[in-house]
C-alpha cells in the first residue's frame, strides 16, 4: 500500500504529533536523558506556542500513560470545572438557552498547566525551567506561521479590531494579519513563563513544581484571570457583550487528578480511555457493538465495512448524548455484553436516520432538547461574528475554527504517553493582556437544561470531546494514539485502530488510509447542530463503495482526498519502538531512532 512516509522503527525513543516543532522538542528531551514524561510535557508547552489556533495555556489536557515502573495505565485529568457561580439560572437570567461558543462565559478553570505539571512531578525527572525552556524560546523568538494560523487570524481580524483589542495587540503584529511563512512571537507569554519560574524557586524539583502550581492557580496568573473575568466584558457568539464568572477561588479550589481508565477487551487488545466526563467510552462502546461482526472477513473499506462501522457509531454516540457527563454514568451496563448484543440488533442493512439511545440497566434515556438556530442567528454569520465556535478540522470551504493538538511519546524504558491538549485557542476568547493567552471555552459543552448528565453545574467538568487512546496487546503495552477533530476523534481513532487489527496495516499505512466519519449525531460545540444520515468520506474511497452506501440510504458527501483525520501514534512492538504521523495539513511529524 502507498504511504506518504515510512513507519519509523528504532529502539531508543519515538515522538509523534501534530506539529514538527513539538515532535522535535520531545525527541531532543529523550536524546538529553529525559524520559517520555519529560518529553511529552516539553512538547505540550511548545504546542501552545506553535499551534496557538489549536490550543493554549488557558485550555485543558487529558492524558493516558503507561508507567513502566508501576506497570499500569493511568489517566491524568487536566480538565477544569465550571465556576462556582455558573448555574443554569445564571445563564437563563442573561437570556441564554445555550452556552456561547466564544468569550468569557464559556470559560472553565484552565486545567492544562495543572495536568502537565502533575504528570511531570509524579513520573518525570526534569525541572520546570528545563521543560519550559523550548516554549519560552519559541515565544520570544517566534514560530513559523502556518497557512492555517494566518487563515485563522484573518477570519477574526475584524472581530479583534472592533471588539477584542487585547487580542489584536497579540495576534495582529503591526496591525496586520501575519503572513504565512513569517515569524510570530508572543513575548508576553514568554515573560509569564519566566516570572512563573522565578516565583517558583525551591530547594527540590518537586518543591519547585508544587510552587509553580500554586503560583498559577493562586498567584499572579490566577489574579490576572480573575480580574480580567470580573472587570471586562466582550462580545461573544451570542451576539451580546458578557463578562466572565471565573474567580480566584475557582482556580485555587481546582487541581488535576489521576484516575483509573475505562477499558474494553477486543480481539486480544485492551483499549483504555478516560471516564465518561469525556467522550472516550464511546470508542469502547463501538468496539462492544462491532465485536458481533466479523470485520476481519469483510472487505476493508468496502461498503459492508463502512456501513457497519458507521451504524455502530450512530448507536454509541446516541448513548453519549443521553448518558455521558461528569455524573453517575452506568458505564458497566453501557459496556456489558448483554446490552450491546441487544443494541447490535438495531444495525440493519439500511442506514438509520434516527438518534436512538439505549436503556442500560433498564434506565429510561433522556436526550437534551437540541436547539434550532436560524442561519442568521447571532454568532453564526456577519462580519463581526466570532469564529472558532466549533472544533472541526479545516472545512472544505477553507473556514478555520478551533481544533486540537495531539502528542504521543515512547521511551527506551518502555514508558508511553498519549495526550490531547486543546482549548484556549487564540480565537476563542479575548487575550488577557498581562499573561499573553486567553481562556478556553469548554463550558459550551454543558447543557442549560436540568436533569441531564451533562447539565451545567458549579464545579462539574464539561463532557469534553478530547480523547487520547491507549491499547495493550496480549496484556502488554502496545499503542498510544490519538487525533484532533472534536466529535470525530473517536471515529477517526477507531478507524485507525480497526485498520491495524483487521486491515493488517502498519501504523503509517493505517494513518494514510482513506478516512470516513458520520455527522449523524449532535455536535458537542456551539450551536450544537447535527446532520442525520450524513457520512463524510475522503474521495479516495472507491466510487463503487460510495454508490452502494448511497443506495443503502447514507447521505455521502465526498471530501478532499487528504482532509479527514490527523492521527499520530507510537508503539512498542517486540524488540522495536515504532511511530507514524499524519501527512494531512503538512505539519504533523514523527521523530525517533
């Protein structure tokens, strides 16, 4: 099979991610004696500078990791919660029935910093100053402006100049959109990190990291965030001007956590995901449904294959809508053999057009009341409408919105990490002028309706789409992988995994293979729309397959040949370490030896 680049093979270390500067940074850490955790953290902070349209310091990060010393998989939750005053009544009093997709009202506690530092403290070996040095260098000296960074800033130029002047000061140097292949610096962010290091002096590495978290969540960073939220107001995607709700107490009362993963065994592989405060279990539910089909005997990427995988996705994501959230979720029932055997009977020969959640353990499902917004609703059109209201990849028409990053690392000791940082996009919220970054907008995933698992509640985590993946093979750590893409993450990642398990492809072949996904279920992002029956396929898929899918009732929309999915992966395979990265977008790379 044709591949755009080789699958990397070696025995020292591998890093794969969505930007070459992050991959190179991670590999340089491994070369200088750091372990996989040190490398991932350094790469993660570089991603905030190199891909500011896809993540930032005000965002969040979930991480799945394998510690060779502990011989176990752990989840690090770097997803912050809602402010203490963020109630449904509070938003209703502002005339809102849906959380805006941009601006201060959509902010949760920025958890990325706490998540990265918790992993560094518990499993890493490097100091804060060492892991931040590459990010500080790039923030001070500039990063190459990708075409997509330039296009993103151009899409919000009017908004920045007219409504968000602090963002214009940061992202419009000289008052202009930075051109592709020029340099873009963020000296204010560099100064923030230098001050953070200076105020975190301690006699031990662990003491320094603890002090840094305190400075971030209780010191000058928290103070600047709280003051900005309380004393400023900005136009957001509701079309109105709103201030923020985050306070110093919200930041001081939050901390990153280490949790057990949810798992599912599939054909000799144990797949590990986050809990249902993220969408990760939907990957496991798809496996549970597909276990009853002989995909190995089905023509890979043939009509039967794509139809079956798509219909399983529709059922699993319907359960996501009804059952997932930072709440008491019946995950054991959702992943049980009996439940999925019953659900599997709903997959027929024709495409379903309905959203059909199940009744795990006999419970009655309840779906949100999905909003119906006109095409000219505030925030959806107009010269000043904030972009970045969703989290797809770059659309076919060239529109660029908020998205996500990913990084995978494996070292010579056997440690492995899969991390999906996101949020705090430059276009998501006005830049806090004293810090050089903006707040995230993950609260847009809450529902402003009572009684749902994903209903807005003070302190609750939004039901995020961020979904790193990890898999063991025959009980041994095998694969760390993931992708940006919002709701598509656990479709594209699943397709990649199935290509390895059933398609017999290697890592690079599986990434390069034609990709597909459905848009059948409601989006997690403002304005929460859905497109029942719609399937996107890269137009490298056989035309006969597309015709057969349409005959079965799928509304197939062919996409550009290299436009869906941005996967990366690292693996431990016998005596070798392996890695591969996505060619789409011309910025993802793997490095290793």
